[in-house]
C-alpha cells in the first residue's frame, strides 16, 4: 500500500475506502532447517549429551516458545562418515566441533562447500586463547560462522534461527515487510552470547504478541512474522545489510570496534552510526563496548550505550531493546519531561485510548515513528506501513491524526476478524469482532457454513466492489457441541429427552434445566458488542452438511434486545434451551429415523447471530430477505438453469421459509419476472404480508412454536419510515397501471423495481457474483440465505446468513424399454 501526503492529507474517512489485505503469514519462513548433521568426536558427543540428548533439549526449547518444526540431529564422528551421510541424506545445516590439534575439520568444511555450496557449515568450539590462536592459522573459507560453545542449548537454537533468518529474510521482507534487527559484532565470544540473548528475547516477545491472534492456528502463523536478526561482522557487511533492509529495520545493536576496509577500526561503530543516522535520524541505535570510555561518543546523541563488562549486561540489553525497538508496552510519554503518561499493551487498548493522548505527545510519537515501530514489532504490517508513510507535519489539527489512527485500527481489526473462527475472549470480543466460538467441540453444520461464508467474503474481493453496498456477515458466536453435551449431562436430560413425552413436556423440562454458569459472563459481553435482537439457530452435526439434507428440521428463535442485560440473559438462555429441546421433538425423531440416523448420536451447536434489520415502532425487520440458488430447475423464456434463481420478500425471511409468495427472478434476467409480466399477476401473485419481530414480546413464554414472538402484518401496517418505500411500486387504480416507486395512496406492490430495474443498489450483480463464488468454492450448486438492511435509497448492506450445498438426489434406472 503506497500512500502520499504531500498533496493532500489522509483523513479518517478515507480509511474506509481502503482495503487492508491480510498478511499471508503462511508464505513466510518457508525455508526451514529440518535436519542437522553434527560432526564431533565421540568425547564431544558424550559431553553434548551429558545433560540429555541435544534434540530433546532443542525440542523442549521449541515447545516452550510455541515454535514448530524442531530439527532432527544426526551425529557422526569422522570426516568419512560425514561425507557418506551427506551423499545419501539431505541436511540443511552442518555443525562441526573440531579437534583443535588437527586440521581435519577445516579440510572437511572445504570439501563440503565444494560439493554442497549452499549448505551452511558452522564451527562450534569452546573458546580460549589457544583456540583463538589456532583459528588464526586455519583456512576458514569453508566455514560460514564460528561460535563459542559453553554447553547452552540456547546457542544451538540461536544458530538454527540465525541460519533460517538468513535464507528467508530477502523473501519475507519483500513479500510483507517483515522487520529486521542488525547486530554488528566481530567478537565470536560476544556474538555467541548476544545472539542467544537476542533470540530468546525476540522469540519470547513474539510468542506474547501472537496471543493477539484470534485462534491457536493464527498464533502459530503469526510467529512467522517475527523480526529477523542479521549478524554483520565488519563495517562493509553492516553497510550492505542496511542498504538492503534499512527500510525494514527496527534498530541496530553495534560494537564500537571492528574491521573497516580490512583493518581494525576502534571507532568503526561510531562511523557506522553516523552514516546510518544521515539516512534515518529516528532509527534506534544501541552501542555495546567493553571500553566504558567509548560512552563519551554518544553523550550528545539520542543513542544508547551498554557496557559489555557490566554484570547486568543481559538485563540492560533486554531493557534497551524493549523500550526502543517497539517491544513491550507502548509508553505514552510527555515529550517535554519524558515522564510516562500511561501505557498501552495491545491494539485494542490503543484504539480505546488514542483520544486520551495529549496533542504534543501524539505529535512526538508519530513524528518519531513510534506507532509504526510498535505495530511492526507485532507483525501488524499493513497498519504499520500506513502509519509510517504519513507525514504528521501536514496535520494542522492533531484531532485529524488521532481520528486517522483510530479509523486505521478499526479497519484493520475488521479485516482481521473477517473469515476467521476466533476463540471467544471476554476482554477482546467487541463491536468489531465478527465470528467467535465458545467451547472446544464442533461448530455444527450451520456454524461451519457461516465460518466458510466469512472466508469466502474475505477472499473474493469482487464481492465488495461497491462501497454503498458492502457484502458481509452478521456478528456471530457459536456455542460448540461440547456445551450441549455438558448441558445434557449436568441436568440428566437424556432419559426424558429420549422418552415418548410430548414436545411440550420436553420443552418444559429443558427450560427448567440450567446452562453452565460460565456462559452468563460470555453472554453479557456478547450483548455489549451487538446491541441488536438475536437469532438463536440450531447447528447440529448433520445440518447443512454435504449429502445430509437436515436444513429446517430444528427450531430457530429470535429474541428482542432490551437494556436490562439480565433480562437478556434469561431470554437468551431460554432460547438456547428451547433449541436444544427441539432435537428431541417428535418430528425430529421421526426424521432421524427416516434418514437412518441415531437420535442419541446427534450433537447440537447453537449459532447466536445478530438479527439483520432496523427498528420501526415496536417491530424489527430487514428491508429484504430470502433465498438464492445457483441452479434453477424451472427456467422460463431465455433463462438457463445455471443462471440461478432468487426468491425474496420484504421483512423477515420466515415469509419465504413458510412457502409464501415472494418475488422470484433470475439475477441475470431481472426484466423477465413472471409475477410482474401482467397487471393481474402483479396484483394476485405478489407479497401482501410480511413478518417482523415483536419488540414488546419480552414477557411471552417460549413455546414449541418458534415463531411465538413474530408478527405477521399486512403491508399497509408498515409505517412511513419503513424501508417499504425503497422496495415497493404503487398501483394506480384510475389509470390501471403500476408505477415504479412509492407514492401516497394506491396499493403497494412488492416489486423491488427501483433496485432491480433502475439499479439504485447493485443487488442483482451481487447475487450473480455470490452464487458463482459459492458454487466454485463448494464444488457443487449452493443455496444462500440472505438479508439486506437499507439505510437510504442508495446505501445498504447485504448480509449472507447461511450457505449450504443443494442435495441433488438422482437415481439411475436400468430398464430394457423394448421388453
């Protein structure tokens, strides 16, 4: 995403027009080290295994840091064995532990490099003055890195990750903007220790940041976006890294003395810092030196200095990285005093507190790229990139910048929540959440379908080409099947449920039972996030599955929204229990028997979904609802079967579900509607009534009939503020004509003419795209439930409520017709 602020300032309302693309974490870190060959004497191997097998220790390290793919170690003790092993097996890394009395290891390294030039070879050896002198005499051309081994498996982990970073950095930086941290150091002992510290810190912090992801799988993937560490051992290597990755560098940690132009330069680090500062004045720079006198070179700069000889060096390094490279809490500070005002731990907290940041503090943090660095370190690349490219000096009013950040976070969170089955977390679920699960069991058929819809809407960008007509899904929470199991067992309901009791008796017993207490707090959070009526829908294991036609067998209830949250808890709890009870109603048992399924094996999840629509007096309903199919078994005229068919109505979708007459049309042939082809047909065969939720039905008791709190009204009962004016035509009895549009007097005909004939909203186009995408993704014809909430004549939102495969039952008969 490239944004410029030179000609015009980006405003908050512009953000809504932008589409953040989700980061393809699955494409990152694709080159891994799976197999490591260790070449060491039997004595060294014994020492390595003295505290336990190396691969077991590495596995434990990987597990503790939530890392995947721990490598397998294979150990050989001679050059001959090593070459033989490499001939017949594939290794991504070779670690040699040399006998310093012999040059065999260095000869082997050269041989390996000649045969396998792309395979990294690492030298691992305990360090001493004698070892250092020996290494100076040896030919190290076959060695990629030399490390000082003190028996700590943290170093092995660091070596593995350093090599993986080096082979993935170019791709990952160019693909999504993964960040880097550069360590400039030529002391083998020090960089061996520093890399262990750095990786331990970065991996641990990344593990914590990944918890902001919405489920376990996404947390694992998010770890792939952690910052990569680059090791430069001289001035030229550091300059090369910065030229290549400087735009994606969180910070630099540099020694003061190392080689420059092939000669030891005691101030090479200072010169490197000055050169980098001339390009980027805000990049954090941390100097490390064993000579405390070097501190004087940074006294009048904003750089940091850490004494290598300090006993608290590890803690000092951690603190410097955490406070300056975007890790840890975001500390909002007063630029004039440096004092902390407050701190922010995560994205949601920043969204909630952005309006509380004083103007001067906001300007300070924006102008020094602190916000973008905060997001980059957490692998939130799209929003970080955007904030980094905004020139805050163009904002005369900090409120504009403040609202921009707020809108950016909202847009990003909406994008991240779409198409993902999140784990319901009370401290994270809010109005920008979309789909979450409570429990560990199955989502059930409807739940799976809804999750799939979210994925489809997110990946098929063509569905949202019109800003005035977005395609989305209602906010949804699924109570998984394990909640059903727990409810049935804790209340001992299987015996009465499987008996021959009447439906009313079963419902009464279920309503008297108790749901798990922990659900109450979850329900309260859910109410705060939606503030709308709720549909409580069955989602059994068998519903809406391919080849299993169970749609419509169980109950669906709706409850109004009231301000008293504990009344809402009662209503929702009773509705959930009533849906559970419907599994064991007489008709459900009969259907299970007819389809040769066992009722006691059925598991029920529950879909809690905001009802699409708006409030009109004491009623609540959408402007449009219905069903669309990608296959039309009864095409007319020039229609084709594959053009699809839509059946839709004004008000709640129960009107269509109950078999009432809606408007039927092919989305590719909106001018060819049989019901509107003549005046008589239009007056006789179009909708005359509509369904709505009665908002005054709070005191009504739940019944076996799931429509007990719905109202069936005549069209003339819809008030002047209702969306009837957007979907109706008017019959003029004097001229014996139907006029497109809503006019005073005359009978109203539900023709959807302004939408279908005059394209005030791209409804037909959306049906075509949606049915095509659905059939492509499911690999068979599909049926889609939908609803449309119209804000005004030219703005509406299309909600996909459900998708299911169309079960096409075909029987092939082999008969000899000549007999």
